[in-house]
């Protein structure tokens, strides 16, 4: 890895509780990867050879159905770690990973991660925290899909992305990918953005400005059974 890669790794939430010696041991055989947009890092069903850490750019996790249909499951950006559970359990990836912006990643060998968990309580505890965070993300997304219609679902997503003070947000990817992440068609997403103008949402491309976060937050609480 480059010197700047290692410096970035030290600020990743997963590794902040590790001592320098623990981090050095964990990353001794790590490599850096420059991946242009469109690169597939691994396919659904591949064995987990590495723990992936995003140092720069953006990666989408893609699920593939039995007939080849695809769905965007989640986006991961700078200093995010993804699909650590597959690495820990040494089980095949349940999703594919595709680079959606030119990116730089750190690849930590899966064997090094499992060995560090066995030897170092700090590594195991940090991974347990990260897995718990991802579990809550997954449950939140599942609740959104089952309980919120399209407009409140988008409102909730924008509230999550927005700066709580300025109300400024930026979509993590192109709108068609965001639509897939929210289980909408691109046309439905466009209609929802148009409807949100009455709630003070101004959308220009990926840049979003929210005049009244409170109004948007109230809209986001509407369930599928609400009138």
C-alpha cells in the first residue's frame, strides 16, 4: 500500500480502537487497489478473499436474482468497510460489489482478519461494532421497503443524507442507482422529487437542498397504512 493509504486506514472507524501494533499486524499483507468506475470487485457467490475498505470513491453492493435481474442494495463510500460478515465466517459473498466512482481501496487478506480476531480482543470488538451497525442499516432498509410508500421512503433517505444544520445533501450515486437502492423506478423517483418541492426540497442533479427538515422528517414517518 501507499503511505497515504495507511494514513487513511488509521482514521477508519473500524480501526480507531486498535493500537499501532495491532493495525500494523492486521495490514501487514494488505494491498492497495485503484479501480475505475465500472470495475466489479467480486461477484455474488465468490469466496471472500479480502476485507475491502474504501479509501476514496464509491462502491455499490448489487444483488442478483435467479433470472439475472439486479438490485442496488446499498452504497459505501470513503472509510467504509463492507461485507465483513462473509470474511469472518469464510462464506461466499451474498452480493456483488461494483465501483460506481473512480475509487481507491485497501484489500486486507481475509486470513489476516480471521487470525487477528482470534488473537486480539480489540479487533473482534471493533468488528462486532461494525457488524452491529450494518445490521441496523439492513433492518432500517427492510422496514422502509415494507412499511413506507415511495414518497415517505425518499423523504426518510434524504433526511438521513442531509446535514442537520444546513439541510444540504448530495446523492451518493446517479439517480437511476438511487432509485434502485430505494426499490423505485427512475420515473417514480422523479415524480417523488417533484412532489417534494411542496416540502421545501430543491433537487438539481445529485445536489439537494432542504429548506425545512422538520417537514420532511414528518413526511418520512408516514406508513403504508397512512391516509
